[in-house]
C-alpha cells in the first residue's frame, strides 16, 4: 500500500484525531480529516498542522447522519481526482438512555455504519480507492461477545420470532430500531458493532483483489467521546473501576495505533474482525474466531439491510469481484 493519501472520519477528537497525528508521524503525504461541520474540520486541520509541523492536513465536511453529506464529500474527492490509499472509518456514536432515531430513520449507534457505507460505496463507484487500498472500520469488543453488561441480539432467533426467518428484514429492524426491538443502549451498541463486523466480511467478498477491509476494535480508551457520553452506570461506576485495573485502559494514541497496524495487514485476512484477546480490553489485538462472527447468512443480511436503508450499492459488482 502506498503511503500517499489517507482519509480519517471523525478526526475532530479522540481516536480519529490521534490516528491523524500517527499518520503524519508515519510519513503520509496527505491526511484528509473529516468533521460534521467544515469550519470545525478546518480548525482541526490547522491544529494538527501546528502540532506536527506538517502541512499535510486537508479538511472535509462529512456528516454521517445525512446521505447528502456523504454524496457531497465524494463529489469533493472526485474534484481532487487522486485516489485514497487508506480509508479509516473511525467516527461513531454512542446510544443514549432513550432511543434516538436520526432524521433518516436510523438508530443513532447504527447511523455511522450507514454513513460509512455510503462513503465507501461512493469512493468505489467513483474509482477513488487505489488498487491496493486498505479500509479499516471501527468496531468494538462487545461484537466478539463475553463483555459484561453488553449482549448482542441473536439475529437468527430475532428473525424467526418476528420476520418469518428473514434475516435481512431482522437486520434492517435492528438498524432502524423498529417496533419489535426492545431498546437497551448497551444492546444497541453491541448490535451496531456486530453489524459492522458482518458488513466488513460481506464487503471483502465484493472488493477487487488488491483492496482489503478490516473491522478493528481499538480496545478500551476512556479519554474519548464514547466514555464522556456514556450513561451514568458506565460513566460513574464501571469506567472508574476499569481505570483502576492495570491494562484495562489505554491512551487514544495507543488505541489508534491498532488502526495503523491493521492498515498493514494482507488481503488474506480481508473482512476479518480484530480485537483484544478474550477477557481483555486492551493489549495486542487478535483475529477473532468466534462462530457468530463468521455466519455467512448474517453477513449477507447485514450488507443487504445496509444497502436497503442507505439506498447505496456498488454500481458494477461484477467488475469489483465476484461474491463467492
């Protein structure tokens, strides 16, 4: 992979900001930093330039809650005319105590996946990813299972109970937090991160042979918007306890380094989910092999549901690689 142009979503704070700095230190020629408001993106680009002493940061407006914003962002990149080598889909939202649905009918914690899908598909359709590009999308430890207080929905059982076994309809219901979804912020978060892992595997089957995608959990890093926006139980009870346990928390820079590490992986593990070892929330990341992550029917249901909700699909799927 060339170290020419990287694009980082959610770069105005936390792990995205840290990742942008790491990319500058790693010798990248241009780092495109996105934020929901262009003025803020410009401010952050200038701040990063001052801190790193490198004039390589380009601001870009991208609001993942609005399909029109993703379309506009792709149009701006088309004007630039140079393909992206590393696409870091870092931005995320934390579900609140009460269910929040975006103006486009998507549950808040699922919205970043929809926006990232629109951006990724737009770049692929515009031929704006280089032949050996790497795509990294942020997932989280709850997607692997075994995380206290976080339990993902059994998609197959949910589909059987409410949708006649239709996995795609069930996945869409989770994305929209429909009438059959019993809302819990922790479950919504786990479902959103598992949906990302499934989406990455499905995307991998559709990519050209040289391009690869990985879902990556950065591990525990409490100095982020995720921690700051957490509910009272997590914020005032669990997180303070976690901070007292050695190895259970890490700086944003250490967490973001996982993204950079994943960008150097090969196509042989494209689509896979990388997270901490079982029972841990930091330390070296590992390829996750839990059976629920590798159910092909769930992966394809996640992809098709995201396509339906977003209205965005690959325009030339045959030329982008056959789905085996």
